[in-house]
């Protein structure tokens, strides 16, 4: 009888634990859903990014509904910039999300290879802007399979709460799997990509664009820090 009563006590405790856990999960889910419906957006919409940057002139290249559905960005800009009178061009892309977990997996070595490109090389570089900022980036070299053999250079880095990094693992931990629970804590990831057949074009455009990109990112609140 004592064993039977102990068993009933364990069952009651387990049922209570499940009930409390279930209630807690529902409350978290409700809160996360509310934050997802009201995302932390750039201080300036990315659509307002300058169309003219020194000698470069840009033209929008809207993404397909399929790509947008997969990316699930809160904001983005996708353009082709060129220098008039020349064949110099770059493809410029910023993907922004207030839910870092949605950015996981969106990397050049996955996306371009998945689209049929062969990855030849990954190289670390440091961009030096006129403002004295150092930005760590990765340069990916891709090539189309024969008989095309077109070469493409893709520069990639991220802005995470205002800090530049070339390492996606910075936001792949468990603490990044959920939106911030407070607007006092700025949490976002912006992926920046510049692609062209010319390494020189990629690097020179990225150096010019970097300071402008940061002006569009969310500003720290009075009680928070952009490096939280």
C-alpha cells in the first residue's frame, strides 16, 4: 500500500510539473509571437539606401516571392551598382532580421553551392574604411561548372548589434535562438554581401558602403547598448 501511495504521489507531482511546464511554454510562445509581429526594424528603411555612392549608380533587383519566403527577412535591399561608361559592376545585398535564428544557414558556401556554383576558395580579409573602421570579411571564390567557368567573388560579413564579424557562429548559440525579451536590448543580425567577377570592384564598393550601412541600423536606446 505504501508503494502504491508513493507511486500516486510521484504521478501527481509529474502531472503538476507538466501542467506548469505547459503553461510556461504557452506564455513564452505568446510573447515570442508578439515580438515577431512587431519586429525591431532598421532606423532607416533599407529601401532608402543611397542609389548613388560616389561613382557608383544602383538599380533595384527585387527578390522573388520564393526567395523572400525562405529568407523571412524583416527588411532587405538587393541592387546592382555599376560605374557608368564602364563594365564595372557589383551585386549588393543586405538581409536584416530581428530574429537571429532565421539567419542561420544563409551563407554563401551553402546558398551559391546549392545554386550550382563550385566553391574554390575562402579567404579572410580586413576592410579599412576612410573613417578608420576595420571590418573583418570573408571572400568566397566560386566558379560555374564547365563549359561556363564564370568566376564570381562574394564578400560576406555580418553586423550583430552594431558589431561587424565574418563568423556566423557568433549568433548561432542558444541565446540567439529567440528574439530579445526587452526593447531595451537591441538584438539584430544584418548580413552584407557584395558580389562581382572582379575582386577589386567588390572590395572598393564594400569599403564605401560600410559606413552607410551602419547609419541604417537600429540605434541604442537610452537604457541599452548596441553591444549587448
